């Protein structure tokens, strides 16, 4: 919506409805979060963090914007505000780069953006990758090259299906884990179907996905390797599980929710990192039935030089001491 004439600051369109003390932050890239003042101008498509000491009900007033809304991005993470007044799917969002306009799925295939945006759950302090966008909500979006502009047009959003969430996402102590093909399975896997194994923290269900997919490579693939968004301003320390790839040298960071490799020729091993805010015992869980026929995996602990799980296929998880 376009606010009424003369209502162009955060004080005018949002903070006039708040109660108690409020705090606002935007995301400024490598420098992290910055304060947003009530007198700052509202920018279409900008996302912000809002915290308040009291509950309040916000009412947005104004007229629908029937023009295309262009939101320029920086390389890496961007906090985007969905500017359309009704729900829609990412399929209705366009991406412009170097004078070429892409549908969202085509932009993913071209390596311009990641396939999902990330919604925040304040109750669990965690992120969920989604393809459904709700009015007045902010989302994390990863842009992988310079000069990407996100385009919102209400006509395109009307035609796009509103999809459901696609998956549950997710001074400290770290434990490296190496998940690799079992010795008997170190062979050419050409022709095997796509597969994905979700390894979860039993404490909160946070998952990391590893596997193989047609079109994936051993390097970074925007369509398959999903980076973890920056922590919220109010984030608290908790156990985490992720895949690390500092060698990819990406602006969106080196920590990932998922890492899929190709169907043949790529090394079948994944370096996971288990982190806890203090020494503790952590339980990891999975469903070995997700592995294709003829393939098994092992979990190796490099710091202890031992195989902790000989057969992922025949086990459902294990407990490990972190720290």
C-alpha cells in the first residue's frame, strides 16, 4: 500500500499504533544491524526487525500500489518486506539482472537467488524456508550476484499459487562430524535416484539436509545449497547443526541448512558442525530409509579419530558429548 499523503515515516505508518517502548533495526550487510529511527522514511520493500515491550494491534492504511515495485538488493543477505496487500507465492515474484527479467524459478536456475525466503518464528527463535508470502511480513532473501533487483507486481502475485512452508529450518563448543559413504559403498553411483537425508537435533527438530540431486555439483548450487540467515537481534545461544563451506567464499556466509552433491563423480562426504553454548550431550536423529538401495553412510568423529555410527541405514540416531 501507498500511505496517505504526508505519511512517509515509520512514525506515521507504524509506530503511531505501538504501545510501550519500541525498537527497530534494519540489516546493513557486513556491518550487521543498524538502528531505525521513527523519523526515517519508509521504503517500499524494506524489511525491519520490530520489538515492543507491550502488545499492540497495527492497522495499515493507504491505497494499493498498482505499479511494479522494484527492490534493489546487495550481494548476500537482504531483509525484504513483502509490499503487496494480499498473500502470494514466490512464483509471482520477478528478478531483474543486467537488463534481463527472470521468473523466480529461472533466477534460481541462473544462480542469482536461493529458491526460498526465510520466515522467522519468534517463539522458537528459528527460521523456516517458505515460498508463501504474507502481507506486512519481512523475509530473509539471499542474493548471490551484484545488481539483482526483486520485482513485485500485484497482477503477477494474483496469478501465483500461495504455497505452504516447504521445510523446518534451523562463546560456544563445537564438534565436527564427517558423514561419508561407507567403505563398501565407495563406487560410482551413476543412475541412482535423487535422495535426501535429514539429520535433526532431537532437542528442537532443527534439521540439516544432505544428499544427491540431478544438476547439483560438489560446489555451491543456488538451487540446492541453502545458506543460514543471520541470527535475529534477540537470538539466544542454543545447540545448532549445520554444514560449513568457508572455501566457497560466499557473501551470504559459510553456514548452510542443506548441501546436495551430484549423482556421480562428486565426493560423497559432508562436513557437519554441531555447536552447543556449553558442554552437553546432544542427540541426533534421522531416517535411514531415506537412503537409496545399495548406499549406506557412516558418521566419523575427526576429533576422536573414530567411527561413531557404522551404518546410518540401520540406526536411527546417536548421542554425542559436545565439549
